[in-house]
C-alpha cells in the first residue's frame, strides 16, 4: 500500500507562483512514474506533469515553460513549481504514483486546491 500526501495549494494572483509537494510513503519500488493531474470544475481530470523512475519528465502543452516537476529520491517526494499562473490553472491538483510489480498499481493523493485570481 502507498500513501500520498500533497501540500502547497492556495490562492494566488495571476502571474504568481506556487509550489506543490507530494510525499509518498509505504511500499514504494518499481516506480513507473510520479506526477500531477488536475481537475477543474466541469472538466475531466487531465495530466499536468510526470517524472519517470529514470528521471524523464513530461508536461502538458498548456504548462510547458511555466511548470517544473522535480523529485527528491531520498524523501520520496515530488515537487511541482508553478510559475506565471493564470486563472485557467485553477483546479484541484492530484498527485499520482504508478508502480509495476506483479501488476500495475496506481495511487492518488487527496488533492490540493489551487485558485488563481484574475
């Protein structure tokens, strides 16, 4: 079992920055990737950024150049640095981890609200 705890959400003005953190605990091995997804009101959950076990990153086109996903392997924590935020970034942000052991496992955090005011 894996437990994910997110932190760092909040309210920020357009153009501002926030940093989200996601700490993973439990049986963490054979990581495929860890990443961030977001869900805005009335919209489907969408990928924001992921980082593989080997350290390769992937970003949604809408956040490229503004968001940076990084990982601290010692702490089993990932970070999402979000710069130049705009109201379209307003959503609940969820942390996710995917593991491949005897099967594919996917775990989600509880979500953290990010609100960007105009």
